[in-house]
C-alpha cells in the first residue's frame, strides 16, 4: 500500500519490471473506489448470494488500482529496454463544450477532442459494472483513452463511429475488456487486439493538458461519466465535480474553478445546459467571490433578514436607531432568531439602506428626493459586508428617474454583496407631491433598471444580484406581468410592505402574490410600531409562497 500513498515501491505484473512513479493521487484512488463499490453492487440491501461475486469484482478492481498507482509503464511483451510510447494530446478547439448522448458517443467525443493519436486504446463493454471498472483502471495504467461499444451492438464490438475513432487514433494495440477479441479483431484488421494488459506495449504519461477541466456530477457512476473521466485523467486534465447543473450554486465547485482557472472546459451531461450558458456561469465561478452564506446564487439557498432605514435617522426605520457597530450586532441578533425555524441553508443578516429619501420639499434638483452620496454610504457598506452582512440600497425617487438614481451608486453596486431596491410608493408623476398619494411606476421604467443592472452584473462577473420591488398596492407596479425576469444573474423579489392587523397584512400578501409574474421571489416586511401585533419568526415564515427576504422597519 505504500505506493498508493505516493511513495516509491517496486512491483511486478505478469513478470514485468515497472518504473516507480505515482500516477493517481490518494484522493482520486479513494474516490474511484467509492464509485467502484457502488458499481460492483456493494450497497445496502444487496442479497447474500450476490455479495461474494460483488466483493470479488471489487477485489479485482483493488488489484488493478494498486498496479496502476504504483507503476508508470504498462506491462508489455516488447523487448526489454524499449522506450515507452506516449499518446499525443491536443487542446480542444472550443473553449467550452457540453458532451451529451449515449455513453459510446460521449466516450468517442472526448477521446477525439483530447487525443491526436495513442499507441494504446482500451475498448470496453459499458454494461457490466465490474468490467467497466476494470477497463477504467486499465486505461489509467496504460495511459490510454477509453472507448465504449454501443448498446446497439450488444457489446459484441464497436459500431462504425467508434471504429472510425479507433482508426483515427492510430493505435499499435487495442485492449478489449468485455468485448469478444475475435469479433473486434475482425473489424480492426490492421490493429493488434489483445485481452491481457501484459500484451500491451510500454507506455508513459502523455504531455498533460493542465489548463483543461472536465466537469461531471459528483459520484456519477454512469458509463459516459466514468469513461470521460478516465480519458480526461489520462490526458492530464483536472476533474471538477459540480452538484446540480450550475457551478455558481456549489461553493466547493466555485473554489475548485477559482483555484484551477481552466482555459478549456468539457462537461458531461445535458443537465449543464448549453455551452454558452455554462461558459458564462463558469466565468463567474472562477472569480471565487461568494455571497454571505456561500455560493453565488441567492435563492432558494439564502433567507435575507434585514433592518430597514437610513444611518442616523431613527424615524426612518430600525437601521438608523443605533450606530454602525450596534446596527451590525442588531442585524445579526434578528437574523439568528430565524435560524432555528427556517429551512433555508443560510440565514443572512442584511442592511436595507435608504440611499435616496423622499422629501416634502423639492430640493436643489426639484425632484423631491434627497440623495446620499456613494462616498457617505461606503463606510456602512464596507463594514457591513466585512461582517458577512448583505446590503441593499433602496431608492425613493420622487420625480427623479429610477435608472438615473441607480447609476449614482454604480461603484457600490459593482461589489458582489450589494443589491438594489426600488420603492414605487415614492415615485411621483408631474404635479404630484409626496404624502398626497401612493406613487406608482411603469414596468417599462423598472425594466430599464433591470437591463442596466443585469449588464453591470455580467460585465463584472458578479454573483447573482438582488433587485427588490416594494409593493403593497397593485397600482404601484403598472402592467406587472410585463416585468423582465429573464436574466439569470438577477434575483427579482417582490417585497410585500403591508402594515396593520394580521388580517390586513394577509389580504395584502394574497393580492400581491397572486398578481406577481412567474420567476420572481417574495419578501415580507414587519413593522415594530405599525403592526398589531408584530409577527414573530414562526408566524412570519408560515406562508406560501416561500419567503426569501424579511425586513424590519
């Protein structure tokens, strides 16, 4: 076992003398053995009768892995002293590709992309798990790409596509695993076909494709993923596990992409979406910047619990009723009350800072909105985010354009953990004055902000950014069904701001959620003074649709 841990050790296999260089890391070996155990049938509930055969198959894989990890050269029948041969790797033409289809198609596709030629090719029947596990280890040990027969041929040999790929690789020998040797040899007349690794020529590690990554689902035991992983490892590519189809939602995958910084990516499985979409998601993941609570996707993995208000203005809400350090402590305390009752993986304390405050006087811009400078808010934003607090900048525009006001805070919105909120209650039409009516905004104006914020987020490769739309009357967002919710780098949330008795709040909630377009998330506001009574955490969360944000004013 010393060689499995990376220490030099002598070994012999079929009478051959190997070189002494470690090829597969201990982590890779243990990960493969977990998958091989599942494939061989060693799982809870297996019958007693099946266990000896499954155990025997697994022991065969253990032996193969031990040989692969302790010997550099494949055992061979050639004359002693022959210079080991190496496959010729090549960089894929496309920067990002998603490989889909049957297992034999995927295996041939990745071999064609990563290898120009190979002295040895392994061809296996993808059906029997133990044989496939053996083929994987044989490919790793022989430094050879792994191809699979088609289900249509019943495992008797490759179809025309796979035969063409074998011939394109121009191998000196083909190792058949679980495939009849005579049938395969009859189709490959000028290529030597063997069934014993001892009959292969000596090989060595090819030039590694160190800037290439293969993306697979963790623990995948399907034939396509196993064959692609083996071929990619032989080519020296890095293998990155991604849970689900979006690397931005997997903190471990984000860390892996940030560390690896691959220049080319191949992914196995239609679940990763189109190549262009996957490329844009990986570009964000490679930055390594994660949201408070982990990942780069806000919902449903996070529940934001916010204090609302303006620094130094107690009358405007809970956030301004204490200084910065005390506000941080208070936000954390309020959020902690939800951790015991929420099903969200991460409960995140949040500041919702009123950046532009609606006023009774027109002010110097004659727009009835008083704007704080980005510089004046920066200390609050910087300190809050440094303490794991998400920040939302709220706009009360008066007669000003929402887009114009949003652009004033571009430097803050370029930060990964700062979002934006629009408050249509304070949007005035010509001739209107604050507090004389409830304001409203057109969907066209909101969509102009959505497009700008999505471009900004994409330009800086930021984690998904929050856009909050406050609402307690349907008239506050006109033609709401036309909201543009198609940007996956934005999380658009409609925040129910109704106040008063439980009956009043529930009625407002039902109206707001019923009118909302698909693709949005929902928030709820609790008022310390104007609610009778103020809901506790359990009562606040006890509603459908599920809440993604809760704020306190």
